[in-house]
């Protein structure tokens, strides 16, 4: 006879066949106790049921070691401690010179260590790598996976450059590698691609992936000067002392490469994505952009058409009515265009300790509850495609007759159609900025035209060429 508490039945995590009966056994220990088996005709099935029930009874929380107790690491610890999660337990914190990192709000049982080898050799189940960079973080991750442990990381550089190899290693050794926090911080765009959008075929994506650049450019939109707003970003902890990774577009291209693998299903070398820095954008560009009904944001975009892959990162003009124009401060936004499902927009806090830590803790919970990633097949690809988009080109010249005809002539020779020529009054004749916008054309054709234009003696700085997102 089998008695089954129907309150348990609704949980249905797995089915066990007992004789000709199917009974539902919940994974929670308390629920498994509610099932009593007094008569069983199939001893093999009984053995299986007993083993699984025992396993569920002895299941202990996942033991978590934090590698790196900085902005994100300390926020992860804070959430783990405050949320009192039953399925995960913070057991170790590793950081160099760890004594200065120690806090009094973690459980006394937590081991604080500056010996990475000792923590890797301990009985922790999951290494949470939050130190950043390729080395030595990559070595710790590799060794943890080699040992069959799982790894959760927010390290976009490591995942962009070595994610495929590390995932293979994890699969071979029976562990898991999760990196939901590596792109767009607290916005669940990676879990969204791995789960909710896995059934679609994403053809195009564009996003604001770097909070520092978005803070700088959205402040410049309000009238701030680049140098001043960079200093504010550094003071607020949004930008590093050396901001090159962010303002140069290198951070965003790593994130774009990760998203391209999950969305477009292509494995690309991030170095093939040539980023354009935001440093060349100035107040005059925001003024001209406004006249054209646009603003400027750092955008990372990629698309796949007829087997050809195009990807780029840089400051671009975006329509004031586009959702991306609404993204201000350190916010991030990703727009994915699916063949079947159309546009899906993710937006929210793309950086910061707590938002990023939420993504890390969510990955930990997914591991603890045994949820498996959907395997998304991807193939190596070269970035050979080009976007055919309108461009904004700002020239700054010492004024003289014939400048416009020389520029339009060079563009015409490459069969590039002009959309508008805009010159605002009030600028001096010896440093006169004016703008030419052109109809959609290939970047290569425009670059050929600009090569000739760059030799004009009237130019006092290089023309600034920005894509316009439509
Ligand atoms: N902050 C964000 O908003 C954000 C958002 C998304 C993703 N991420 C990613 O999350 C990771 C952590 O970022 P974070 O902002 O938390 O950085 P962070 O504040 O600089 O923290 C890094 C921590 O790791 C420690 N560490 C670094 N190298 C180490 C080494 N070789 N040996 C031992 N300890 C080392 C640092 O110790 P010291 O104090 O001695 O330097 C520091 O405590 C990075 O991969 C980052 O890209 C961050």
C-alpha cells in the first residue's frame, strides 16, 4: 500500500516507479518523509527510490568560496548573509592581504584566507571569481574546474577570450561555469538568452553595455564637458583611474563577443571588433545631434545576414525616440531582434556592487537547484560583414571657398548620397565645425572617400565619423 500526501504531489521534481504505481517524491527533505512505502513488488525500483530519498535528505547547502572581496564580492557576501538562503553557504573568502578586508557581519565560521591554493584544495563546491582580469583569475577558474568544482564569475574579459574552452573543461569534469553577471551586470540578459529566447533565432542585437560611457555621454547631453564628467565618474567609482578599457570601447567589445556567442551563435575573436573611443565626441556633436533629432550613446551592435557577421562598438547617433536614448547614467540596455519573436528589450542597472551581485547569487541558486543550461550550439566565425547605415560626419575647418564641393565630390566618387549638410552659426571661421550626413552606405566606401578628404589643407582636425542607428 502506498500513501501519498497530496500536498507533496504538487511539487513533482521527479517520478519514481514503484511496482505498477507512480508516486511523486518531492526533493525537499520534509516532503520526501511524507511518502511511506509499505508494499513494493519491484526491489530494483525500491532501491532507486530509497537512494534518491536518502540523497535528498542528506543534501547540504553548496559551499561557496569568494575569490575577490571588492565591490561585487562584498555585495555577494552581503546578499548571502542577509538572505539566509538554505541552499548556499558562504564558507571561504579569498583576497590578497585579506586581513584588511575582514568584516564583522559574516558568520564566524567563514574562513578568511590569502592562500588561493588552500581554498582551491578545500571542500568548497563553487568558486565565485570576482577578482577580475585574465591572470591570475583565469588560472584559479581553470584549476577549480579541473578539480570538478563549479565556477560562477562576472569576469567578461575571461569569458570573452576563454569562455568556450572553460565551458568545455567544466563539462568534461562534471562541473558548471556560469557567468550571468558578465554582461549588463544585474540585467538578466544572459539567462534570458539561455532560457527565454533559446527558441528564437536572434539576427541582430544592439546595446548600451558600458555604464561608464553611458554616464559620461548622457551627462554631456545635459551640457557637461568630457573631462569634468570623467572626473566625476572616477570620484563616484564608475570609472578607473585609467579609463581606457571603458572609454576606448574595449570593455563593451568583450561583452558584445559574449552576447554574440549566445545570441548570434558565433564564436568570434574579440580583437576582431575594432572599437571607436568616445573621447573624440564633444559638445558640438551633441548640439548638431539634437538638431538632427538625435543624441549620442556608446552602442555595441552586431548582426548576421546571409552568413556574414558584422560587429562594432563606438559612439553613435540614436534617435531621440529610441528606447536607447532614454537610457541615462550607468544604465545598460540590450535590444535583441529575433527572427520569430521580434524585438525584446532588456534594461536596468548594468553595473554596481549590488545589481551585479544579484546576478551572481542568481547563478549560485540556479546551481544549487540543479537547473541546467540550455546548450546553445555556436560555430567559429570571422567578422567580415559591414553595416550599411547612414553616417554623421563632422568636419572642423579653416573656412575658405570650395570646401563643401570638394567633400561632396569625394563622396560622390564612392556613390555615397548626401542626406543633409548642417552648419550652425556662431562658430569662428578659423575653427568652423559643420556636419554632413549621408544615406546608408558601407563603411568601407565611406572610409575610401574620407581618405581623400583627410588630405584637404583646410581641416584642423580629423573628421569625426559616427554611425547613425535607425
Ligand atoms: N563593479 C561592477 O559594477 C561590475 C559589474 C559587472 C562585472 N564586474 C566584474 O566583476 C569583477 C569584480 O569587479 P569589482 O568591481 O568587484 O572589482 P574590485 O572592486 O576591484 O574587486 C576585486 C577584488 O579582487 C581582489 N583581487 C584582485 N586581484 C587579486 C589577486 N591577484 N589576488 C588576490 N586578490 C585580488 C582585489 O583586492 P585589492 O583590494 O587588493 O585590489 C579586490 O578586493 C570583475 O571581473 C569585473 O569586471 C564588475
